[in-house]
C-alpha cells in the first residue's frame, strides 16, 4: 500500500516508483500552526526547489527557522531521524550560520502539523536536499538580526559582529542578545525589507561547528533508554490491536466467524470488508482474539511463484505503469554503435529490510481529526494514504514520527498506521498496533 508520491526535486529517489501500490484498505464511509505551538517570535522562510528546478530561489517558500522571544532557536524539517543523524546535522547547519553552540538549537522534525514537506528520508538526500535551505534560513536570520541591531543603535552594520547568540559592536561594550532582538519593535521594520537572497554561507575555512566532531543530539536519551520510539508511545485510555492475516501471501478471505472473539472480555472486533482486527486492553488479549477468528476462517488460495521461478515470473509480469519517463538517449542506439558489447545476467535475491523496530503506530481520533504516531520515512505520503483510506482532507490528518528504530528502505508506506487508525475509530479510543517480527518478515514488502 502506498500513498501518492510527494513532490520533490528530480534527483530525489528516482527508483521510488516501485513502491507505488494502491492502499491495502479503503474503509466504508461513515456520517481542527506551528506558531501556536512555539509561541511568538520570528519565523524565517527559505526557498525549497520544485521538481526539475535547480536554483535556490526557484521553488516554494517554507517555514524553516523560528527564533523565539526567549532566544530559543528551532529548525523545522520534514525529514525523519531513523538513526543516521540528520537531527544533529541540521542543527549543526543552523548553529554554524547563526554563530551559536549546538546546544542552542532545537530541531522539530517529521510532524506534518508543524513542519514543511521535505519529501522522503531516503537515498542520502538530506545533506544535499535539506541542509542548504536550513543554512539559507539561518543566514537570512543572521542578516536580519544584524540589520535590526544596526537600526537600534543607528550604526553601520559593518561595525557589528556575532558571537554565541549575541550581537556586539566592534570596539564597544554594547550588546544585544538574540532574545532581545526577537522582541524588538525594530525587527518588524527590518523584516518588511526583502531578506537578502544572497546572504552568504559561512565558508568551510571558517567553520566552527560544521565539519567538526559533535556529540549527537538526544544521545543520552538513546543510551539511557528514555527515548520514546513509535512502539513506546502511550496515550490515555489506549488499547492494543492485532489484525487477522492470511496463512500465506495473497490469499483472500472467503468467510470468518468473529462471534467467539466478540465474547472475550474487553475485546472490540472490527470487520470492514476484508479487514478484520481486534482491539483489547492488552496486546496478548488482542492477539488471542485474532487467533480465535483465524481458527475458524476460510481462505481462498492464490497462485504464488516459488523462489526457483521468481525471476521468470517477474520478467513476464513486469509493468511500466508508475515508472519515471526517460527521455535521455537511446539504449538501442548506444548498443548498436558500441565498439565492444558485453552481455551478462545478474540475479539478486529478494531482501527483507529487517528494521530493528518493526512497524508500529498509535492512532487517536478527536472531533473527526486523526493523529497517528508511527515509524515511517515518508510522513506526508502516509498522511495522504490515511486521508484516502478514511475519506478525509489531508489537513484533518496529522502524522508524527518520533525518532524511529531504523527503516533501511523498508518503511516508506503506512500499513500499521492505517490499521491502527481503523481499530481506533471503531473503539473510540487510541489504539497501539505493533507488528511482530514474524509479520514484518511475512507481510512487509521485499526488494
């Protein structure tokens, strides 16, 4: 199942078309900004290139940096922290341009209700794709703060310098903290002027944060076990869910008797088309209820190629739909005109991504709005999938991705999120759904 692909520059993840699949479920129809969360202060935007556009200013303007009236610095990014360190990298980029220590920067990531859509976190694209807009926003904020201080003191901006979150007059004793400037009336006047598009990045030779060893943000929480991964999220009154799955791949459900599961204490049974699941006060109770249903279910077998026949099957059934159009050159012409031609066949076994944390989600409904905490490298696309599955507008859906336990290319889709949301809607309570390792190996996609 897959959400529609997000808009992104042409070089981002060209092979992701292979993940485009229709949603696994479409349920039957049934008859509420960042500034509010962060408080007053200065919000800086930066250009994000659109597909096919390379220039820094050729694209949409997205909120990237918030400077609070208390001097706090928050970077906004739709990227996901799944172990490789983008949270620290983005904070380093902002700290460098704003002349502050790394401990002064907070990074808000992967919350579709608060951050810009940076596309999927994959293909090592965070560094070339998201670091530049963050540096651009931080450099613009730096220039804006200098402009504001110059207005306050009525001096030439060239006489001012930045040191660890403070604007200082060269050869003088006057200083302004970033917090003072963020509260200054002059900041509004300075902001009315066009922000300098060419605010210079700090050259590598002058770097004090970037390019140097840093302590990873949130390292203490990871090491001590206090960090809450998606599978650790707990909501008040939360139930636990489990889903009935076929004994083997691609089998379809012919009939199922849910009466025994419905009589179990505290169990809520959900049947919606081919989807059958249970919610209960414990994960054990939910799985026992699903086992009771599975014991009396009948399934229709489906042909399934063996490993020996897999490659021939794939060659025969390969489809072009969803593939990116290629307009550069001709393979036939290149082969025809080549001075030497080599031919070989390569076969690579299908591989399970095997993330350390299997798929997990907690879903909560309030006032016909859906919030899901889940592990995915593609939060905005999962939001779209949830909106489609439940016939909601995207703005009615919020996807939050806590720093998660790895993906390795295997968490682009939102299976667990959709399943948890369907159970939660029926139960009228938050529901946590965690795939087992067995489910991960059987039902998550392979490549």
